[in-house]
């Protein structure tokens, strides 16, 4: 099972859009995928029109949750919204508060991928997600603040790895950065090209070859509760997310033990 968190410390960088479209891209290519909405705002749940009574909050508190099937081979755990935001208080006294997700999901089976759509903050939910995840994708919307977000998220992942999230073969941390993903790319603007150059110069091969271009079909698809593959299969957005799904699978194959 491949456990992938999508996280960066800046909002509006395309995390949720990437979680749902990469998730659907992988499902369309035959993998069984579970998306976990780790954001109290519940955008990933809304994108599929799921507004469950139960959600990740219940899983972290009670160890039980409803899983919704949203497409063939694609499943979702909604966030639980406000209750997820209040989790800090509910779990404060529990010693296992940072590994609740990991412990509960140790019983999860039958799924090839778990994709965690995180919120842009360091909170107990995201720390649970990072304790569970083996891989990280860091989307960067190609502006100055988002480049800062990439830097601080990479630093956070190094800290977690150094402290050991315990999922590596030797029990040490194994949170690997699968890639930094350029999003909202618009090659007509200087700032977009400058930011992309800066990302590639700073992080080299860590940056995906695939750039997700700004594409209004993506925005529209979410209005209609559809993924880009359903809404506009011939759009730039569908092409870019298809390419990303392929590149993600290739990167994992390159790493050996996976796929
Ligand atoms: N490639 C894109 N082109 C155009 N709009 C996009 C693109 N990616 C995301 N969006 C839009 O930008 C907004 C923020 O994206 P979202 O995925 O919710 O970011 P995050 O989860 O990082 O906050 C949403 O309205 C979404 O529809
Ligand atoms: Mg989001």
C-alpha cells in the first residue's frame, strides 16, 4: 500500500485539486485508491459531493469511520469538518495522539493507495498524516510565498524523518519527498517562469517534470462535482494530471519496492 500525503504550509496551491485528480487518475489506471480529507474545510469531500456525518474526526477519536465509494475503485473518508478542527482538545490527553491514524490504518486492507489531502498548517491532524505517510508531494503555486512554503515543508519532513515516524523497515522514519509539484504554471508570465526556474535550480530532480498549468476547466470541474477527467478529458488540465499520474508511478518504480 502506498501512503502519500499532499502537503505544503501555504494555502491555495492546488493540494486538494491534486489529491482528487491524481486519485482519480490512479483509479482510472486500475488502482484502488482511498482519499482521506484531512482538512477541516472539507474541500476534497465537497469535490465529490460527500458531506458525511462521520469522518476522519471520528476515526481519530473512536477508531471507526464510514468509507464512501465515490467512483469505481475510488473511495473517500470525509473530514468531519468542525469536529476535525476541535480534535486538538479531544486528543490532548491521549498519549497516542500523533499515531492514531497510523494505528487505526494498520487494519486497513484491500487498497493500493491512500492519498491524504492535508490543510496548510502544522496541527495534530497533519502530524497524524505525516506519521502514517511514506511519501510526500509538495505542490508549489509558483509565487514567492509558495516557494517559502516548499522550503519550510521540506524542513518539516526532514525533522519528522530524523525523529522517525517509525514506518521505515528498521522502525525509523521513512517519509520521502516524492516530488515538488509546480502548479498554476503560466508560461506567458515572467513571474511563473522565474519561479519555475528557481524551483528547478534549488531542488533539481526533486521537482516533477510535469507542470500543472493554470486551466479554468479545472476550476469549473469542481463546480460540477467532477474530476477533470470526467469534465474535460481533452483539456490541458486532464493532460497534465494524466502526465502526473504516470510520472508518480514511474518515480515509485524507480524507487524499487513499490508497484
Ligand atoms: N491548475 C489549476 N488551474 C486553475 N485553477 C486551479 C488549478 N488548481 C487549482 N485551482 C483552483 O484554485 C483554488 C485552490 O485550489 P485547491 O486545490 O483548493 O488548493 P489547496 O487545497 O492547496 O488550498 C480552487 O478554486 C481550485 O479550483
Ligand atoms: Mg485544500
